[in-house]
C-alpha cells in the first residue's frame, strides 16, 4: 500500500499526449477499447447546454433500468468508472478498515481504498470490502458466474461487500455477468468506455442496494455527468445489443493472434477479454520503447507488478497484423 497520495496510478491510453508532444503516427494498443463499436454519430442540440443536467439523471437511469431490469433506486452514475470507485470507497470504507484485492489487477481499487484510509487485508480480521475485476485487467481471465456467486456468499457471511467490476464483460461473455443479482453485499460496476470505444466522454454506472446507491449519489459531485456524456450514453444504450457483433469479431481476432504469437518468444496468458497479456521473458520497458519507435503503443505492465509483461488490445485485423510484425522486429 503506497504511503503518499502523490503516487497516481499509471494507465494506458496515453496516445493523445504522445501525438501532441511528438506529432508522430501511433497505433494505440495500450487502451483496451472495442475495435468495432456500434456507429452512433450523436448530435446534441446546443440549446441543451444552456441548462444544468438533471442531477438525478432520471431519464438516463430509467433507460439503464429497462435494459437491465433494475429499478432506478438501484442505479448510480458517474464521471467514468473511476469516480464511482472513489465514491464507493468514500461511502463504504473508514480509516483502519481493510480490503481484499487480488493481484495483479486494476490499480485504482487500492488507490481509492488508500485515499479512504483503508489498508490491504493481511490475513487477520475481516476485510470490509473485496474487489474483483471480471474479466480481470490485465490478465483477461474470466471467472464463471457460479464462482463469483460463491465468492459473494463468502463475503456476505463475513458482513463485507463485494465490489465487482464488469467493465469488459460485454466484449467477453455477458452470460457470466451478475448484473441481475440483487444482494445488499454486492456493488456491480459497468462502463461504456471500453464497449463503445468512447473514453473521452467519461461515463460509468453501477448497480447496488438502494441504501448504498443513495449514499453514492449523495456523495458524488453534483452534475458529474455532463450533458454531452448523458446524450451519448442514451444513444449508446439504444444500440447496446449491437455489441454482440463486436464480441464475435474480437473472439475471432483473439484466436488469430494466438496462432501468430505461437511463433514468437513469448508466453501468452489465455484471455477471454478484448486484450491479451504476454510475458516477454525479458524486461518489458526496452521492448515497449522499441515498439513505440515502430509506431505501436502497448501497455508496459510494470505498474501491475509484472515487469516482464506487456498487455495489448485486440484491434482491427490489419492493425493486429502490424502489431505482430512490430513484435517480430523488436523482441530480443
């Protein structure tokens, strides 16, 4: 657990900064986004920007509720999934509490718990919250819903709460989702960022017990979902079922990449997500730097505690072929 609040978690998706600073052409494999998102082309009437959003986001929550068969009072929204992670921790955790977080996984769980005053569970006592990313980032491993349900039962018996992050599940296997499960010991997080390839709008949403949702909604900053993000989200949910085609495409490309990676000196972690984690058998940083010189940005996994690994998104067939060729040139 880091001791200072100045240590920010490192993320992928830095291509905008690199392009602006260097003016070079880069293919971004570091951000795990849908390579074939539904076309939305939303147009917002500028007059809508003359008003504050409805801070209760009634229409937006009703739309989400119809899609997932959940009540409005079971739904929270926020400025990206990270805001909801931070607000959840602020609502649930207190100084001296402990949390259980598997490793390797998304670094924001630990950071947000730390900011709320909690520490990592060391084996003594009972964790107040347990975090699970399913499928997991960065490994791509997907637990069947039966295993998640068993974990939830165990957490509930200890009077804790399971924070279940399903940010990638729409592009993996939605049948393994727990979105239909109502349990006071479960908070489930979703995001449009990955599935619709729209990280710029910053929109996340979650499901939980009405009492917890009321606390989260009262704690998050007012109007944290801006008018354009709300408008875009409404259009996205109208095309939600189109994501099935994306999932089929990603699965086919993932299998093709496996066959190409078999010829390279790497070890592949079997993934059920829209990204792949590979062990390079050497330190990842020089390889990442060399790949960048070839116009390919991948995720250096030092920040996950995996210094010899990289993670890359599954993109279009043409781009994936370019990645393989770059790897062939850059691997020692």
